[in-house]
């Protein structure tokens, strides 16, 4: 029981650190939406801007890619041990990592600061990163746990007696060219 809790906690903490790095990567990659500074405060300069959608897409790419890496590493690490705490840690850590990536990406300004807005003559500034599609927060845990289960399913099928349905040899195993039983 202690080992299972330890594996779960370590998995969540490692993914949380990766979440901070994902936030920095997202801040570097995603374009900033253009805002106009007015007396009432900042307003979105171009309502038809694609920067808001691009920020969601970059967030999904960064966290989804890290989810696949975490799923593969988690499977490789837990192959000799107990996989349930690791896959639970992948799911919980993926959620935590995605939320940390969102918080860090909002607060760190490393990306492109040059913005353009059509038909605006006032001063245009780069706005903060924001997610408009909250569903991309689930890319990391879904892909991490999904890849883990896919790899586990392939390995389980290789070791399964169902692969040899009639108790014989594996029908897909390579046969020797000098097999006497063929004659």
C-alpha cells in the first residue's frame, strides 16, 4: 500500500513540474490577441482575430504532446511494478499539469508581442493568453492514460492465451524454412 501511494505521488509531482514547463512552452508558442487601450480599459481590438483560437490550439499541442510522452514513460516505468497507481497518477497529474500550464502561461509573457488588428488606428498592445475552449485542459490526462492503456493492451494481447485459440503454436510466428513438419 505504501509503495502504491508513493508511485502515485511521485507521478503526480513529476507531471506537475512538467506542467510548469508546458506553461512556458505555451507562452513561447502561442500568439497574443490584439487589445486597444481605452479610457474604459483594454478592449479586444479585432473581434475576428484568430489569435484566440490559435492559443487554444497551441495549448492542446503542447499539453497533448507532453501527455503522450508521460503516458509512454509511465508505462515503461511501471512495467515491472504495479501499473494502477501510475495510471491514476497520470490522470490526476495530467489535470494538475494542465491547470499549472494554464496559470503559468497566463502569467509569463515570452511569446510574440507583435500584434496587428485590422481597421484600428489607436495603440494596439498584446493581450494576455487565455483559453476559450476549456476542453483542451483534458488533452494531457486523456492522451497520457489513453496511450498507457493502449500499450498495456498490446502487451497483454502478446502474452494472452487468446492469441493461440486452439492451444497450438502462434499462427503468426515466423516459420523456419527447414521445418520437417511441412513435408
